[in-house]
């Protein structure tokens, strides 16, 4: 493990390639998340505008969020849709 934060962890491993050589690979371990694609009656897709600190700008994204302990992914997706857009 290279890094452990509140939300995610970064691992670095040595892997064997098909030709027998080795290489280093980094992986990010993130808790489960759910995303929903809200399609309106008009056929439009509902997006939300979110500021992302890492790139210091706004993005348009689908509503999504971390799945809480013992939560069904569909329940998570519906909750995030309601919280982030006001739709349900």
C-alpha cells in the first residue's frame, strides 16, 4: 500500500508480463459506488454541474455516489439523484 486516505487506497504491485518481464502497476481501491442515467420524458439526459477541486473547474456529470454499508445500489442511485438534482 502506497497511500491510505479517508475514501480510497493506492496500491503498487509488481506484475509479471506475458514476455516474462516484470513491471510496476498502481491501482486505486475505492468503496463501491452507484451511478444513474436520468432520462427525462423529453428524451434529454439530466446532468449535474459539479466543481472538482483536483482540476479546479466545473464538470457536467451523471448523479452518482458512494454506496453506504448494506445499501442496495439502486437505493444509492435514487438517493443520489434526489440529493444532487432534486428529481426522484
